[in-house]
C-alpha cells in the first residue's frame, strides 16, 4: 500500500487530481477547476486509474467521461493527509 502512497505523493498533479475526484468530475471540468492543462489532467487520471485509485463511471462514452476516486484512493489520500483511520 505504501508504494501507492509514494506514487501519489511524488506527483503534485496526481495528488490534486485524486483529491479533486472525491466528487464526480470530468477531465475538462477538472482542468478548469485546477487551472491545469487538460492533457496533464488526462495523463494523471490514466495513471491513477491503472493503479486502481480512480475509476471511470462512463467508460463507453468517447467524450464527457466522468471519474471519481475509489475507496482505495480515499484510503491513500487519508494516509498522505495524516487522517488515517
């Protein structure tokens, strides 16, 4: 599990994206909200999805996909933020 903590902690954008996806969001909306390029957001989402920290709720959509943080992602955030249960 701490390999995931390290993975998220090493990436400033990954941490912001993981935290922002606690509430349902799309890459475009997230890019506006965080003031980060959409391509950078998409890359972070793909990396987080591969690790099981984020999930796509609309995988069949070509555009307008929505994502959220998984339970594992929430646990990792809690550890990083010192709010571990």
